[in-house]
C-alpha cells in the first residue's frame, strides 16, 4: 500500500469516490426528487473524467506528476495542516498510548470505486478492536470553534458534515469500530481536541446507496461518450 501523497497513492485514488470528497454526494438537489445537487454533479463529472483518462498518462511517472501538479489545489492552510499532521499524530499516541500505523488508500471490500485514507489506523489485538484517526490542523479561531462545538457524532455532522462523512468512510472501508476526530493547534496551551466518532448503520446504508447511484451515472456518462460519434465537419 503506497504512502499518502505519493504517486502510487494518487493512482490508487484516481476515479474513486474518496473519504475526503464523499460528503459532496450526500446532499440532495433543490428539486424534490433530485438525488444529487450541483456540487455532487461536479464531482461526478470529475470522477468520470478520471476514469476516462489516457492510461499512457496515468502509467508514466513524469506525465502523471504533471497532471497531479495541474489539478491539485494547495493553499497555505492546507500546507500548514500537512506539516502539522505528524506532530498531532505523535501527541495523540503519547496521550492514548496507542501505536498508530500510517496507511494509504483503503478500498472498500464490496462497494466499487469507494476508498478512504485515514490519517492512521490502530488495532487492539487483545480486544480485537479496530480504530482510525482523522486529523485536522485549523487556525486558532477554527480550532476553538471545533473544541467548543464538536463533541459527538451529531455535533460533528452539524458543524462540519464533510468531516463527519469522512470519518464514516474510514470506518466503512476499514471495518473499524470507531474513528477519533482530532483537531490540533500547536499554539494553544491545550493543543489537541479528540472526539470519538462511532459507526452509524443508517448513515452507512445512505452512503452506499448514493455511491452506487453516483457510479451508475458515471458509467452512463462514459457509455454515452464511447457510443457517440464525432463529426469532424463541425
């Protein structure tokens, strides 16, 4: 399994609905019977484009690196978060006494084109328990907001639904019993906030249904393009 942010990891994620983006397909459209909203539709077209990519581009390291540089959006906040992630993980290990194993893209065993990349994985051999962690390293004001408002499944869903569904995806793809949502800000006297998120079978079923429906739409888009005829006169 390739480490996160390597070319192998990007290849493993290509064309898959991922934990960090699955929240995009969890909101319905404005119309009564519209399953997907505009954000979901944009993501579905992105996935269709990824699945239709030229394999020559994907398999060549230099060409694929150029592609990743072109599509990746990186802000100072995102770079800061990536830089602080290891410190947050080490502090979490010190506090909990757990040995966290870093993992790459973990694919769901039965749901096609669904994968998630937790920021760490823990396995308790004695109790046969599995857990994941999801680390966020926001600025100070956002950290205090999370610390004040996020305490359980429902509050995480209300404050940051995309993070809630990301934690759910980790548990679905890794058959885990919990995900610890971690907010970390090194400037604070108490720099870490840990919230235990638990599986929700009702949410799992809704996510699986929407992922399957999204995959159907992606296949329809690709089939229409494969069967279409291009008129070079126009």
